[in-house]
């Protein structure tokens, strides 16, 4: 059995719209399923109509509350600056 798949992880993720290049930060247990759902327009949220999306960043945590707190932080001004600094090489390549 694969030990990574056997444990429950909570993911904080950042999607980038390929239409307008805007970012969306979220939280999920099943990252692949959530990305698929966003791309299919299944949510009545900011992402509806902005897809398709590309997953540009994610973090995994074994603790649900830690992941929720991290999502909240990444949505702040300081969190957005952290992401831009962390992804600066990616951002330079994508324009």
C-alpha cells in the first residue's frame, strides 16, 4: 500500500484562470476532483465562467485546521505577496 495515498491530507491550492490569468485560492481533501469540478463549472462561485484553470500551487497538511488557516493567510495581502515571491520563476515564464 502506498503510504502517501493511505493518509488523509488537506490541500490548499491556487488555480490560475487561463482566460484572465486571475488566481483563485481554495481548500479541499481531493485536489484532482476539485480541479476537475472547477474546470467543469460546477461551483456557483468566483470560478464559474472563468475556466479552464491550471493548478499552479498547492500545499498539503495532515491537520484540517492548519490547512484552513493557511488558506485564510494566502488570501491576505501578505499571503499573496508570499505566493508571488514563491512563484516568481513560474510567473516570469507565463507572462
